C-alpha cells in the first residue's frame, strides 16, 4: 500500500478526509474488543496486521480480517461477533458505509 487512500466526506463547512490508516486502526481495535479473537498479523496483508481494506470510488469500504480464535471458543460465534463489532465501529466512528466484513479464521490460539 504505497499510496494512502482517504475517505472523503463533504460537510457544510468543508470536507473531512479520513486516512486509510485510521480505518485500519479502528478495525484493529474493534477486533481486539472481541473476546476470543485476535488478528493473525500475517505478513503481506495490508498494514501487516491481518487486515485487508478496500475503498471504492464512493468511499464505501470492504474489509477482510484474518484472525485466530481462542481454543475453547466457537469459531462461528467469534467470527460473527468480529463482523458486527467491526461494522459498528467503522459506521459510528468514521461514518462510512460498510459493504461487508469477511472473516478468515486462519488459526487457533491458546489463551
């Protein structure tokens, strides 16, 4: 990701630009809030955090998170909780439209 993208929101008194890195940080914190989930941090994925973020021409976002799930937790439940938390965080904090949050469970982590 050599070139930094921005979400642009036009307001009455001017524009607000939100950097892609800010959205990635919001996603990272939202995943960390879900008990039993952690980002995988796979190299080669955007920002090295296990997050792939796509911004379309209308400033809508699509997210893919690569996560590990705690050994004693339900994979399906944790993935659904991550989807909901990431969507809610992006919509409430950045005011963006979230097209989708895809979760790839790539590992199991010990507590």
